[in-house]
């Protein structure tokens, strides 16, 4: 018997088209699962049952009259709690925004609603999205789906865990330095970070506007491709016949492998070997441009984040968890001239990257996260360990944000270990096709 709660979003949508699955029944099943799960309140910040039921009824009626809007019409997903939903609390995991109720849906959410997707609710996240580990003592810390004693990954923690545990067909998170891909990798899922500005940011609570982008977390590349098409208001990627045969893949040597745990390295090498057997052409390259770009990170992320949130933070700093507060305040140490100079240098590096490094490849591949999920207890009691683990968790994923590249993480079949493919800026659909080909060769271990 098919467990539809754990099937891919696209497969659910096709079953609805065939009349095998009813949107109302499936939505009720997800609502029941979310409410009855022992950790449901640590995963969902709030469940929008009335909205979900109304949208499911409308999807049911469209299916009966053969007027479905897209393959995901009637499929139930959730949204990270920094994506505005009209009339519903949206607090971005922060007590600074307690009782904040936006008037309108974010553009990406309104587009999904117009295409018939069902909104189950909002999921817990790292405070103001400024951590890759997923801990949030201020509101709630979701359990890692593979081991509840481990960090779930962040900042889209509840989003990933909800999908992995069968509490949503898919989820939408946001990614500033890895916040879609880290929790996806640590919970055995696919996560896609689009090119910056590929989807509208209006109505998404910002962290760093120059890097923020919303993206899907799901069970398959196909799910992510269809969700991205809805969010971007564009056609879906053509994945038909996608294969690893002939793919030109570049392994980015050096920094992505420094200080890595053994398990992610073993998983990555195993995935590479399977891709090679499937016909991918793999080249190992070391790039000074990548190292130079990453060295600019301290001058780019925290200064912008603190500039956006300084007034609210300093008005009530006692409302914030200390490690996150200190991370924001670190941005105050960077002067305006240094910030501007860093951006000028980064723009030059991005041009060099395109011309001299990545132009001959379909994708750059590297371990999604160089470490395994750390234990939550030690992270909570050891501030230095938290800082070190957070930096390592986000290091590899941040490369794509710094270089403004679309990126997708795929499960390797090894627990909590993903392989990341980075594409070319603005060529998101091409990367999704590449990822679908790679996914096919990694599906069986």
C-alpha cells in the first residue's frame, strides 16, 4: 500500500489528476499527522488549518471539473516562518517580531496559491535565519529526522524536518548562506537554492537582501523543479531523459574538504564513483578565485544583516539568544568603506569565475556540508563549539551564495551526507536538469 504522505509532491499531484488521491483527504491526513506527531509543535510554528481546508476543497472542485492549474494543484506544502502569509503570524523565529501579522501573502506564496497549492502552515526556523545549525531556544528547535538528538540544520529547520517525517509533501525555505541546503542534506532530502533574484523577495523577512533567496526542499529534483517554476512564475525545467551520461563535472578541491568529518568525504567519493560509472566526466580543479571570494564573507554578510536589524536588536537585545545576537553585532565592526571595497572585489571575482574557472563545466560538485550534524546538547552549552560548528556547517554552501550560483543538494544514500552541484548564474533550469541526471545515478546505493 502506498504511503502517500511520504510520496513526492509531483507523484501526489499526478495521483490527484488520475483521481487516485483526493486533495481534501490528503490535506486532512497531513493536518492530522502534524498535530499528532510528538514533535509537531517543535516543527510547525503554526498550522493554518482553515486556509488549508479551503484551498483543498477548491482543488478538489477543480479536479472534478478538469480545471487543475498545474501538476502540483492540490498538493499540500508548508512555508518557513519568514515568508509572509496574510492574516497569519509570521515572526521569523524571533521574539523581536512577536505578534507580527502581515496583511498580505509574500509574492511567492500568493503565486503558489494561484497555482492551487495548499498551505498547511508555517515552520520553525533559526532566529532571523542567521544560523546553519537550526537551534532556536527562543522559539523551538526541531529534531533532526534521522536522530532527534542531533541538530536539524538551518535556518530552514522545520521546513526540512516536516518533509522528512511525512508532515508535508514539500516545503519552501530561504537560503542566504546555505539555509535550504544544509537542513535538506542533514535530513536526507533534495534542496534547491535558485540564483539570487530568480524568485521575488517581496514579503520575505530579510536577513541579507543581496544574498537572500527562497527555495524548495523536497523528496526529488522533479519536485524542486516544479516548485521553482511556480515560485518564479516561469515554465518548468525539462527533465525528460535527464542522465549523468556526458555530464562535465568539476570537483572543487581545497577549501571544501578542509577539516571535514570522514563520513561526508566517504559519501562524496562514493557518489563521485557512481556518477563516473554512469558516464559523467569528472575533473578535479583547485581555484584561488574561490578562496579569495570566501575570504570576503565576514565583510559582506554580518554587516548587511546588522544594518537591516540594528534598530530592532539594540532596542531589545535581551530578547535574542546570545550566540545569534553576537553574530549580528559582529557586523558593526566592519566599516562602510571596507564593506563597499569587499563588494567591488567580489564583483570582479564573480566575472573571473565565469570566464576562467567554471565555463567549461555543467556543474561544480562538492560535499554539501563537510561535517555531520552535531549534538544539540553540546551546541547549547558550549558557545565556542556552536560558533565553530556553525561556520563549518555553512562553509561549503556559502560558496554558491558568494559567487551567485544556483545550487542543489542531493542525498548520497549515506545518512546526513549530501552532494552539492553548483551551476551557472541565471541558468537554474539547466542545473535542475543536470541534477536530475545525477539523481538518477545516485538513487540506489
